[in-house]
């Protein structure tokens, strides 16, 4: 009675059997079945999401016995090629229109073969496994040194040493080819949607300041001006409104003569202006001060050698002008003091005035109020402009000189 070989299912003739017919059986075994197992090439159609089962027919031609199997049709998720558990080598070419095909023994895990991939698999009697780890799909490691060519990386690439990519990398289309989740820690969104890789279509809105942006989706929204024709920032092109009618503006413009520039901070508040602006030209630098009506009231100048504080004193700015009288009486009311500074005693004894005492005699020489505090109950210290004492002291000296001259005339 004939039996069959374990893996290739060749018919084994029993002793004394098939007299006159054993040649036919032998020819089938050697000329058909063994040849099919060694060099057989067949195509097998598969369908997306379904199982296609191959049989190993005893003593007769069978698809599962072929060495090389080319898969056609359509692949994809849950598309399986089920082969017998017979121990056997397979060359698999996934030539389906798209997607992977898993080759396995029924009920087992098998090996997933990506679309357009050729690989070598083997049945170990239990399941299908990779016959090699050097040039198979889903390569997990390449040992030793040397060059490995023609590998398509479809999973995670892990390198414990130096990974050198030779040649050139081209045709990397993030929008169409990034198909798995890009982790947030690697700069991704944590989503598998490939549309997030399209910078043109998906980067919109505000770019955070922490990432080098302005915090605004437009330059205008960020308060960044556009240069004017003379490459100057002006109040109209650079400003930030802080309240109704209130604007702080950086003013930068060339002098009318073209010999320098005007630079400064101008504060507008409900139609009025105050601030300080630096004006420069080829000869001098001038720091101007403006009052609340936008009128220049004084300036500090330097000619490169000296510095001068200039308060406006032009006669065209004044009215009700009369001579200063009674100056000597006011001078007698002044209370000069000696003192040391609390925060800087090392400078030693200094001379001067207590602001609130001077304010009682010459109010315009003192700025601020005695014992004033701010909204946080912190002191707002008074200041003294000693230049305001010059007219008083001059008038008092003139009065004293007049008396001296009168006395000299009597004595003489």
C-alpha cells in the first residue's frame, strides 16, 4: 500500500506494488511534483480582507508545493495567504495592486509581506517565518559591517552604532508617505493624519513667541511696522494703543536737512503729547523735552566738548515781565543744611536743602509733594532744581550791592 512523504506529499510505492505501473508514479513524483517543489513558479490571486488557502495534494500537482509564488489581485489589512504546515521553503513576490499580504499557517501569526516586495520565507512545521534577516521586509537588525543595498524601511529603524546612509535621499513626500503616527516628542501632533505634514496647508494662525514667532498671525497684529519710503519708523507706522486715544510711539526719522536723525519715545494721551526725543546732526546731539501740549520746553545739548542744560527763556515765550524785588527777604528765609546720605554715607558731609523747606520759599525749584507715596504705598521722593535759585540769588546780590554802593557814597 502506497504512503506519502511528510513535506512534499510524494507517493511512496509499497514493496511489490504497482507492477507495470510504478514508472508512471515515479515520473509523476520526479518529473512533476519534485520539479514543482524545486523550481515551480505560479501565480495566485488574493482579495483584500479575505483568506486564500493553498493545499498540498498528495501525489498530485498542488499550488502550495511551488517554490515561487507570485501574488496578484489586491492586498491590504487582513489579507492572508494560508499555506499547509508542511516544512518547506517559499519565495514570495507580493505583486498585488496595493497593501500587504500575510503568509501564514492557519491559526498562526505568519509574516507580513509589503506590496511590491520579494522575500524568502520558510514553514518550520508550525508557522511561516523569515528565512533570512539580512534582506527581508521589516528588517530589525543587520549585524557586522559592510554595505546593505536595496532595503525599503517600513517600520522602526533602530541603530545601536553608526547608521550611515550613502547616496542620496529623494522623493520624500511628507504629505503622501508619512502614514503612521508621528509622536509628539518628535515634533508631531500625536495623530496619524498625514495632512498635518503639509506646511503650506496646515501652518496657520499664531506662531507662539516661544518658537520664534510674534504671537500674531500677521506682522501688523504684532505691532511691527512697515518701513516707509525713507526707511524710517514713524508714529503712524509704529504704535500700540493702550487706552482710548492713548498711544505710545517710537519716532525715528531723518532730519529735514538730511544730516542726522530724530530718535525717541513720544507718548500721546488724549490729543496731547509728552516725551523726550534725541535729535542728531553733523555738529551736535540734542535731547529735547516736550510738554503735555506737544511743545518743546527745553533740551540738553553737547557739541562734543561740553554739555549744557537749556530751559527755554526766549522773551517771545513770556508776558507780564517785571523786575524781581524783595529777593533779599526770601534769601533770608532759605534754610541751607549739611547732611549725609542714608544709602551712601561714604561720600561724607554734603550741603543742600530739604526739598519741602525750600518749597515753602521757592515753590518752582521743587518737584513733588512732601511725604507723597504711590499706589503701592512706596515713597515718591521730592526733587530739587537748584537752577531755579539763580534768579533769586542774583536779585538778592544786586540788592546787596546797591546797598553797599549807597553806603560807600555816604562814607565817601
